């Protein structure tokens, strides 16, 4: 722990957030902007400065929206230097930037001065950082998935409602045209009642075999802060900066990486709440602490209102027969190694010019009167084939069209409003639905997981419930 950290204050604040994650009722701090009205610039903190943090968050917050980057948090000091260089390249004073390797002392030191927190750290940090921020009355933008397990999703949703701050999950497609048109098409009955969906992604965020050998911690990396609330382990390859997605303790596999993008339209347009069961129909790779490199998962969803029972299918990574491996930092399957739905392969043969398989991910919605396709973020939404789409009258636009996801959030912060397009009320529900697929992956192929959503528990395999809610590491909870 850093010498300049006020231990008593820090312990109190972290205990409050940890207690919230244990379902203890809190009285969150007020949303200062909601009480005082608009301000010219938000004092922003960026937690996690690699990947999306650097390429999207900082570019949007600082470069496009001209907000004040007050501080950054990243366990890798090399990122601190990179951000400072980036600021200087924008003719901004990077030397004034406050830097931290741990968000706990950051909140302790400057919590009163900040207005909004942007989180792009690995998944295992999302909930705790967001909960502390919300408890202090700070607005929170968090990358997808907003948390790592179902219990965190429930507690974050409750805290967001009580704290009355602006919240946003970073699934940008939710703000864009494609998924909104999808909802309007499905709700108006253009393809009739939808009974199954087929979603896929090329990501193979998993692995095989035991942990790699222990290695020295890279220079500048605060390893204890990187581990955070997760169970401690020595540093090894396949973790920082890209590969953490594939490990149970830190990520949520390919579902966590892409599910909240690709399944957004499924969950939203088909008005899903809780599935009754989840089952892995095919699995490849994985271990007792690694996610698979390929799988096919089915969620069984009961009837909702006038919508019939639904089967939601997810195809990820490598298919059953390929001898190839995933490639690159994205851990992506390519070409004939991809794990495509059989329906997609049939449609590709029937309509070769449709290019349904060109993107990294997509979804097919199967109705009584036709099939709709959406890309990764709801893009390229259309009835298949295109000719049928052209012949079909467009339903009325009944959903609002927000601005892009960062503008939507920043404007809500300035106005002191809680409502955003992908608030935690929605984002936690979508996250929960998506990562229920992880529970089925933990038990393997052909073992149906029966899920009691209202009571948040697996009913037929009790041992699985320790993945529904997980304890935080000592020192990150008391």
C-alpha cells in the first residue's frame, strides 16, 4: 500500500463499496452535478489506459469533447508516460496530470474534485471501481461487460438506482441506428414471431493446459494493483496486456469480450429477462481456469407477453473440425476455422452476394415469415435477402435516436441527468444474460444449467453458485 494513502479513509471507503457488493444497503453520496446544474467541463478520471482506454475513451473525452482529464489510473507506469506524451501532442499540459497505479488511493485523494470516471480496465476491476465511484456520487462510464459475475450486476444496478448518477455501459451499438431499426422491425411483426436466434464471433478468448511458468514482473508494472480484487497469482505470460480475457479469474472469455455487442439486439428486441436454462452443445479447449477456444451455447428463454419461447444460440471461436489456431492479439479464428452457425452456411450458399460472413461477428433472427441479419454492433441490419428488404415497407421509427454513446453520457453528466441510452439499469441486465453462458462453460458439454433468475441461483448444480458471486481478495474488501 502506498505510503501517502490515508489508510483509515481508504479502508472506510473500500469497505463501503465491498459491503454494497454483499447487498448491504448504503446511502450513496449525492450527484453533485444533479444538485448544482451544468458546468463547463467535467473533471474526469480514466481507469485503464490501454486498448479502449487509449484509443476510444481518451480520444473522445479529451480530444473530441474537450473535457478535463484530471487523473489517470493504470498499474503500468509505461501507460502513464504514454498518456502524458499523447496530451503533449495535443498541446495540453501532461505534467499536471495526476497519475495512480491503484484506484483506491485515487478516490481517497481526489474523490471530491472529480465528476466522472471512465473505466476500461480488465473485467475483474469493473464492479469495484464503479461501485466506489457511484457511492461517492460520481458519474460512471464502464466498458462492457460492466462486471464479471451475476451478483455484481445485481448490486451495480441497485447502486446506480440509489446513487442517481449518470451511468453508461460501453456497448456503442446500443446508441446506433441498426439495433433500433431491428427492434422496430421485430416489434411491428415484419418477420413474424421469432423463435430462435444465431449469434457468432470469431473471438477465441480462451486456452488449453496449465498456467505458463512464473516470470519476473515487467519493469514499471504494479502487479499487486493489476491483480486487484482477484485471487493472487504470480505474473506469467498470457495475461497483461491482452490475454486476460481467457482466464476465469480476470475475464469472461469470448462472451465477455463480444457478447454485450453481439447479443444486444437479441436481448433488447426480443424482450428477454431471465432464461430458464443454459447449455453448452459443443466445447473445445479450456481448462479448470481457462475459457474454451470454441463453443456453441444455447439459452432457453420462456414466453414473454405475446412472444413465444425462444432459443438463443452463441457460436464462438474455432469450430469442431479445424486444426488451425486463433491468431493475433485478438485471438481470432480465420477462414474455414471459424465456428459459424449451420444456418449461416446455408444462407451463404443460397445468397453468396449477401456477405453475411464478412464481419467478425453477427446475428440471424429467425421468424415465421423471414430472417433478419445484424452485424457486430447492429450494423448492416436487413431482411435476408436484400431484395426482400427493399420490398418490405419500413415500420415507423418509434425509438429515440440518441447521439453516439460518449456524447450521450457526457451530455447527461453536464445536465445532471441519470438517463442514458445504455445505463447500468440496462447494461447490467444484458451483461448478466450474456455471462450466464460462462456458467454453462464451467460444467462442460451436454450438462444443462437450470437457472432461477429471480432468486439468482443455479438449482440443479449447486456447486456452480460459487461462480455467481465471488469473494474479493483480502485487502480489497476490508
